[in-house]
C-alpha cells in the first residue's frame, strides 16, 4: 500500500503501539484511585501532560486532555462564547475551517450569536487585515486555523493576535492547530492564541485523544461551569471522564518520537512535497490548487476528471489519497468552493499529504497512476 493521506490520519509507529499495549496491560489503574496502581496511573497522566505541553511550548497546568481535535475545537468555541457573553455575541472565523469549528459556530448562530465567515483568496489564504476589517466592539471570539487541512495554507496567527491587541479587543483568539502541531513549528506562549486545539492521530498517536491549551486570558474557573463533560471533575474540572491513560501514553510517546527527529522530518516532508509538485505538475492536465506552505499537504487537480473516480481508481491500485478532508466522505469540499475555483478544477481536486515515512517512489507510483487515469478514463463534459 502507498499511503499519501497523512492529513487524514497517520500510521502508528510500533513503539507507540507497544507503549499503548504496555499501559493497557500493566498500568490499568484508574488515576483517581487512592492505591498504588491508581497513583501510578495519575503520575503517568501528569508525565504525558508535561511531554505534550513542552512540545506545544506551554505550561502543563494549562493543558486539558480531550478525546480528539473535534472536542477541543467545540470546547474552545463554547468556552470563548461563554466567557465573552457580557461583551457581545459576534464571532469571526473563516469559511475554510474544519467542520469541527464550523458546526459549533452554526450551533451558536442558532442560539443568537452572529458569525462572520472570512473568505479566502483564490490561493486559499486569509489575511490579518480581513480580521481587522470584520472586528467589532462585540466580537468575543476569533477562530482561525493554523494550517488548512485541504490546501496546507498557513494562516497568520501572530499577525491576527497583533490586530486584536492593537484594537484593544477583548475577543479570545482560538486556533485549530490540528494540522499545524509538529508540522509548522510554533510555541503556545508566543503564538498569540488564547486557545489552541491539537489532535494525536495526525502525528502518529492513536485516534481518540487530543488536547486543548488554555492561555492566560482564559478564565479556567469560569470555564469549569461550562465544561462539555461534567462529572467526576477530572482534568481539573474542565473535562470529566476517567482519563484514557493508554491513549495518553501513546500520544506522549508519539510526541516524543516526532520531537526527537523534528527538523529532519520537516525537511524530509518539505523535500518530498517539492518532488511531488515537480512530478505531478509535469503531467499534462494537472494544476496546483492553492499555495499552501505547510510541508505535509499538497492540493492539485486533474482538471475535469471527477476526483471521486480518481480516488477510487487509485485505491484499486493500492494508493491512498483523498479528494479533500476525509470528513467530507465524497461531498463537495467547502474549502475549494470558498476559493472560487473554476468548476472543472474543483471537480478534479486531490489532496496528497506526506509523513516522515513517505518516499519519492511513492510519488512516482502516484504520478504514473494519475497519467494512466487521464489516458484511460473519460473526463466530465
Ligand atoms: N481540525 C482539523 C484541521 C482537522 O484536519 C481535523 C481532522 O481531520 C480535525 C480538526 C478533527 O480532529 P479529530 O479527528 O481528532 O477529531
């Protein structure tokens, strides 16, 4: 199998799987239990928190573990809307966010908030100036992702934070950094975001674990009252539910492995992306979509050939790429639509995404299969 869909999810390294298994078998205590294996499990969770917080460049006490990036996004958005409720009900986000941000924003619209959805330019970019133009006295939340999952575009979080500061805005800044964590280096303490969402399975951890980083402007005491999950008070009262110790151990191990060879991995992915660009754009009929700078995501289009057919054809040959976010499951992508791409370009979009394991030979196989597809299948009329 040739796996070129690392933005959807990533393979779990053997060492991570071993850590998960060891935790399940040997450290199965409940971190809230008062005896030996309970205390060991508690210490394990706290070590995991330190590892992930360190990789994020923040303090462990400000990191809340969640069940996934989606939960982190939902929590951040609800929490910011709640914290700002005496200031206003206006939210700014982008039209190209993941549905884990767009859907909670739509829910808040139903509950009386108004939401401005910033449109990207034709290359998929959003600017800090757009945020400045949309900012209002009653804006309580700005939610802009760090890296777009379908184009690889990196959004200017630092500049957006500067815009909020210089306007004296009370709005909290949330970033969905699920595709940016350990792909586009940043530090939580200097990025300027108040809330940062990440997910384990995009960096070699098991699915079902994520984290939300709460910056100093987030009122954690207030947030507890509006935790998505209320119950036994785990995660400092911010996210009840018995801690998923095995997943957390896997998350921390995956972070450790990535961090140990981060510079090499980033340089490797960037080189593979450059190679893919050259090989794929050399195919007659293939164009680039967007100008995403993240090292692991490249969007192209085989113009006029429906991407659902391409994905199926490649899949039959053991090559995994996607037609956009895995969450669309075949529906047209709101991201490519928002970029106003010509219909025939939009129809043929493929997202190719890389990991530290990707080889040039994987790209060669993809390029050959795409050429075959072009030469043997009918384009749309
Ligand atoms: N945000 C972005 C940008 C993503 O790419 C994804 C996953 O595809 C998510 C959020 C959701 O993360 P999870 O799958 O951990 O819920």
